[in-house]
């Protein structure tokens, strides 16, 4: 059995998950609605990059008692360009801290580009992004990562980089 699970704060990870579910005809659930994943042999997790981690990923995989003989696919959804190696290395380091070693070593990882709409952010998130922006613009240009540059460029705007064509590699892996 297969399942697609998503963790989405403002909708882009959910959009990707819904498209994969549509293409593959695999059941789809929010991480908040999943109580047990042990009976699935394939788990596809689509998660938003949020506050230094992948939203809901740790909570979801804490429900898995063993990962042997299971196919685990994780796709992150973030604002920065997933083709930037520095960005993806940063994401992978964060994922290593969120997942048990055995699981991380056997997971298939993909990175997708999402979007942001500042008009939809909660007060807390707008405040957090404002503080991050003020800090980011003061960083010397040569020290700014792709992630920081993307955040500065998109600050207080609506941007949507969702690209369903980028799902082909994930669908092939499934």
C-alpha cells in the first residue's frame, strides 16, 4: 500500500501533493490526519520548509516503528531555487536533525520550489518574516545564500514558483 502525506502551512506543498495523488491515484492525507503509517510499504511525504525544518515530517515519521523494506520519498517545498546546491545541502542538514539516522540514510529526497503570498500570512508569520528581512538586508552581499536572496526578492509580495513538471522525477521514483 502507498500513501501521500503532506505538511503545508499556506498551500503550495498541498498543491504538489494533490497533483501527485491525481497522477498516481494514491491516497492523500495531511500529516495532521495520519495516525499510523506502519502498514504502508511506500510513504511519499511532501513538506513545506518552515522555521528551519520540514513541516510535520518529524511528527509523521515518529509514527513509523521501522523503515526496513519500505520506500520513503520526501519532497521539500521552499522558496529558494532547488537547483542551488548550497540551498539543498542546507535543507538536507536540517532533515538529518529531524529524522532517525536509519531512515535518513534510506530516504529518496527531492526538492520543489513553492511560493509565498504575504497577504495570507498570519500576524505572527508576517512579524517573523519582517524581522528576518531586516536582518537579511544587512548581510554583506557575498555572504547571502540563495535562500536569503530569494527571501529578500520576494519580501512583501506574492510569488508562485509551483511547477508541476518538476514532479516527473518523483512520479518515476514512485
